[in-house]
């Protein structure tokens, strides 16, 4: 098990594509047991996009805007689970972001977004998002065939969890955005 990050500390999140940093920003740790890392990315979080052969789709942005997000990253999973809040702190929806398994570093984590997502409404209804981006991402060398297969396996796993209402992230249902504003 990894050494946990301290609640209230900041971690650097780096998206890594083809072995090079593609994007980065800071998130605030709200919990970490070494298995599940819970962080918050507040509205207005500055983002950096270093030079990279593949342009980042958010590269035109200077900051994350419009929502604040609680992110739950579980070791070894090919996805993370996000809880979105509007500008007033009201819960909007859950979101499953398919990505490479989180890799912890001394000052944060590294991941790579794999395009596919699931949006889960407050009433539990859910829908796929960005399915149409999977094939172009592979043919454009954005994701590998192995990553695509791992993403599809993880997607089947998450769909099964949602069908059975067996959400490992359910303990975070009552968490409110104000809970994560440690020192901000």
C-alpha cells in the first residue's frame, strides 16, 4: 500500500501521454487511506499545459471553470469517480472518468484520461459519454490497443456495479463541497 497523502495537503496531478507530461494542476487532499485517494479540484484551479507533440483538448484553458469536483482514485482501477458541484456548492452528478490506474509520485499522482465516461444523475440513472471518441483516439495514437481493451473491461465492470447499485464510492454520497475547503 502506498504512503498516504495528508488531508489538507495539495498534490500535483499530472496527465502523462506517451511518457511526457501533457497537463497538470493541483488538487487538495480530503482523504487518503493508501487505497482510495480523495481530492478536490475547486472552480478556478489553474492548469498548465507544457509543450507536447499531441495538443491537449483543454490546452486553450488557463483554469478549470464552472464546477468544483471531488475525485476518488482507487489504486489499480482503470477509472476514477468524480462528484460534481455547481458554483454554489450544490451537488450536480457523479461521473466515472476512465483513465490509466493512478501512479503515485512524491508530490502527487500521474494518470492519463482514456476518453470514455459515464454520467450518473442524482436519481441513479446513468448514461455513457464520449463513446464516439474511443476509435479516433486509438487510430490517432492517443490511446493504445491495450489501453482500449483495459478501458472496455473497466467499463463493463462499472456498468455491472451500477446495474447492481454496488457503488464502492457510496460512502461519499453525503460529502459536501464545504467539507473539502480545508485551509482555502
